């Protein structure tokens, strides 16, 4: 198999083995899926099954010649763990399960996943949805983060972790589900149409938050929550 045709996998530290991460929308799974993963892990004698920071399960320690068949045996979609595009959407339990939840983060996260997960972008983009200001899914440190409050959704933009971490800026507050989804759509369109090659936060630092807010929100722009 040509290197460019290799199934989705992440080369490991030893330079010889690989890990594959399965897509788990909103970090949810079920007994059938877990049994299948366990059976496949035993069949391929993986070195480890690792919970990732993006709420996925990764099977670690695979040989290159196992990559084609393991995806066939898993029968699941791969997670987009590397490359340019929208990665898995990190989601907290929200009002579905958590007593502190103020908004339906699971429902919102699934909508974002269905629309954007795996979408090709000119730069890497991460999203997260938190159901309350506790930010258990790290919404303020994602390129686009939604955080629930009693009055509605707060939208954060430009957050990231890594060597130069950045806390995202508050773009808008008090949004309905439809309003929050519309704003996310405008941000994604902006990134694509402008062909951004840097993370969103660095771009906002270059042009200024108010200029970015006015471009995204138009006549709705102003201080967050106005």
C-alpha cells in the first residue's frame, strides 16, 4: 500500500507502530460499540486502549499492515485526529445528565458534529460545547467554544492550547440555539472564505477583536451581550 493511501492512523513515538482513533460523537458510546472495540483490540493484540483528550478511544500499537483490516473489523468512522479540518467536538453532559447544566450541550454538540466534523479547512479547527460556566469541556480554549448560561449561549472564539495557549475572546452572549448555530456558521465561512493558514486566535490578534466581531455579527456587533 502506498504511503499516501494509508488508512487513517497516527504514527507513534517508536516510528514503527500506529494508533487509530474512532469517532464518538459528543463523547458518547454504547455497549455494542464497546464490545466491538474490545474484540478488535484482542484480535490485534493492541498495546493499549487510550482515552483521548477529545473524548475518543484510541487503539495503540498497531503495525502498518494491520491498518486496512482493523478499520474493516471496527466498522466505525475514524476520528479526524490530525491534519487540517474540523476535529471532534468536545462536549460535556449538560442538561441531559448534569445537575449543573444550564443548556443542552449534548444536543448542540451533536448538531455541530453532524454539520462540521471532518470538514476540510485551510487551518486546524477545534470546537467544544459546555453546558454551564464550569467549562468542563474546555470551551474557552477552543477555536470556537459555546458555553451555556441561563440566558443562553456564550460564544468564545480564538482559544487554543499547545506551546502558545490562548484564552478565547467572548464574541457574543445570550444566544438561542439557532442564534449560536448561525454565529458558528458565520465563523466557519469566514475562515474558509479568507483561507486562514493560522489558528483563529492568531488571526484575531492580527486584525483586532472588534474588527472580527463587526465582520461576523454585522449590525448585531457591539459589546458582547448588547
